[in-house]
C-alpha cells in the first residue's frame, strides 16, 4: 500500500470505547502514519439510551468528561501524528457524519464490538446511517491490524459506483496488491441444451465486459491487475474468495442515495458487510478523491 495524491489527509475514528474498537483505533493510527494525515477521534453519548431521570445536563457533562478521559487515554502512546477529540451526545450516526463534514475529513474509520460494528446500536442504526449517508469512504475494521493492506479485492458490478471504488483503489494501492472481482448471473441456464457451454459463453462475455470496465478506469494497457470473474451471488462468492486467499480488504462501491438505497444500503454491499471476515471499505457513488 502506498501513499499518493488519493490518500486521505484527515481521518475520523468513531468508537464506542469498547475493547474491540481497539482494532479500528490501531488501523486508523497506522493509516494516519502512512498517509501523514490528521486524525479526529469521536465518541458519542447516545442520550436515547439514557433514562430520562439521568439525562440532566450535569449528568451528561460528567459522562462527557469521563468519556473524553478514556478516549484520550487510548492515544497516550501516539505522539507522531496530530490527534483531536470530539465528545458529543445525540444520535451517534448523525454526530459522526456532522463531525466528518465540519472537519472536512476524507475517511471515516469504525470498528466492531462483539460480532457487529460498534455493537448492536451501530449495526442497527449507526453504521447503516454512516455508510449510506456518508459522502466520503467508510472503512469498517474487523480484523486486528498486523500490517498494511497487501491483498485487496475490488468488488465490481461494472456500475458507476464500482468505478468510483476501482478508481480509489488504483490510487491507493499497487496493482500487484489488487484483484478486480466480478460475479455475474447466468440467466435461463436450466433451459439451455448444453448448460456447461451456455455458462462458459456467458463467462467469456463477462470477462470481456470486466476488461473493458478496467480499461475505462486506467488507460495503461499493461496494467497488471488480477481478474476474478465467476457466476453466482456476489456476497457468498466474495466471502469464499476472501476466506480462501487470505484477503485483507474488500473495496465496494455504494449506489447513490435513493430512498431504497438508504433503506437497504444496497443488497450486495450489505451482503459483503455481513459475510466477509476481513475489513471493508465502502466508497460512495461518484466519489472522487482530491
């Protein structure tokens, strides 16, 4: 992984202060060092979870002070990058997005608690709110970071959203580290006289479309990037490839901001988030790094 003009210069790290979020904290620090970026650490007191009789201003002030003390303690060993801290109250997703906008951040990094990003509240509301509404990429960290990302999959359905994901990946990573992954559907294969030949014909056509898609993203005819083209449901297929090839990161494009997408996040992206065991970088539709 290499620093480049595409590299974020200001990261937001969102945490619920649980131990499992240390994974995202370590990854955020690692990336900030790599990219020589600033880092803003954010924790939100969700007042919706606080009983009314405890939600007075003095109680919230005390909770904020304690939370900031804990948050700062997580970074006592970090003195080589610029770190700032924000403690707020309200709806966690909205607060994280607000800070990312006000601070002109380039990447949101979040972790997982238990088996879910930042705990039940984040999987049910916060991570979905952030992932579907963010106008900048969102990195969801699942594994403890031991090294920079070396094996990266770009999940592509050959859409404009996938092009945004591919363009960012090409800007951040060496092509030797990248695999462009495309899963396609083979319609009516059960009706074919020769299903195997029929499927292979569809696969050849899919490979040609993938190569044309890659050519749109980069005019280098010698671009050394591995292609994986397979038929089937993208989520499980990518999960199988991740597990079988020790993949570090999946990069996926997020389609638009329609109400349907906001409600579902996008079926393929949701499947990837649910099924792959590695980190996931979600890139907004039409996103262009500066």
